C-alpha cells in the first residue's frame, strides 16, 4: 500500500469508528437505546377525576394490539415513584426528594423497571427508572416479554402487553431503621401505595394493568438480572383497554 493511501485510511478511521459505534445505531427508527433516555415531562392535569378513576379502576388482563405511547409510559412511571418535591440537600436515603407515593420514614425501598417490547420511540429492552432524573437507563437490549411471561408461570397477557412495570425492593433501606417490622409490613405498604397510583393513572390514560405477584422469584430475577440485594415483588403489564378507542 502506498504512503498516500495509507494516510487516507488512517485519517478515515475515526470517522468510520463514529459511524459504526453503538451510539449511532438505530433499531427500526427507534430512539438511540445506547444512551440514557430522558422521558417526556409528566403532566399535572387530566379530564379524569380521582373519583372517577377510583370508581372504575379494575385489574385488566386483555389489551389492544397497539403501541404504547412513550409519554404515557413516562406519566405512569412518574405516578409510580416520581419526584414531587426535590430535596437535593436532604438526607442521602431520599435519593432526590419526596415522591408521588408515601413511604415509611421516606426510605423509598422500591426499584422500578420497564420491560418494553412495543413502545413508541423506544427500542425493545429492559430499562431501569431513575426517579430523580426522570429517565430510563437501558440494562438489556431486546424484547424480554415472553421470558418474563414464562417466569410468571406462563401468564400470556404479560407477553402480549406492550410493556410491563417490574418492582423489586431493597429491604435494607427500610429494615436499617425499622428492623423486622419494616420487612414484614412497611415495604409491602410502600408497594401497595405505588401500585395503586399506577392503577389510577393508567385508567385516566385509557390503559389497563394488573398487579401480578405469581411468579418464580428465581426465574424472574434471572430474566431481569437484578442485583442480589433486590427482591422481586410485582409485575404490572400495561396496555390500552380493548373497549376504549
């Protein structure tokens, strides 16, 4: 190879690297999944009253074959555990501030993930929700809905839903203050508070959900690849209600 051509190749290598790097890959026109996904800002008003949502909320296991809007997933994630009062100078255990759901001692033991297969502008994969930043971080690429369904004893509506929320808990955050009572009661209460928020917010968006606790802890932890200190608690599939246009 002549010196002239060798120089051209050397100069071109950085540009070839940029073009081929994961940060420039797209999947079917979806948003770049190699980065932290900044979610749409949540809204604070709707045409559905709290009273209407309370009256009509039900566990829904059948959904339209329809892409879930990213802004709706964002709104539901915020309702589940989003920051409502930033407290940057507060104690470390707050991890950003006070949230949409009450928590014993404001210890916030829950971790929330999104298992996405058919969400607008979002590549299929498993994401972790960051309440403080209101972002999603990609943990695993690819559609894991069928694997999650199998880990939940083959409950098929989990595989058919466009996305699911997945809850785990770091018990030590609560037990370090409250001991065994924190494990036996308070963390479960925290989960109930957050999950009911999801039910009510989902209804207001025409979305159905169902809290699922029937699964193999070992299998679901393997699918989600959660850290050892986290205990799986809930799966909440999300999809547009079939009777609602």
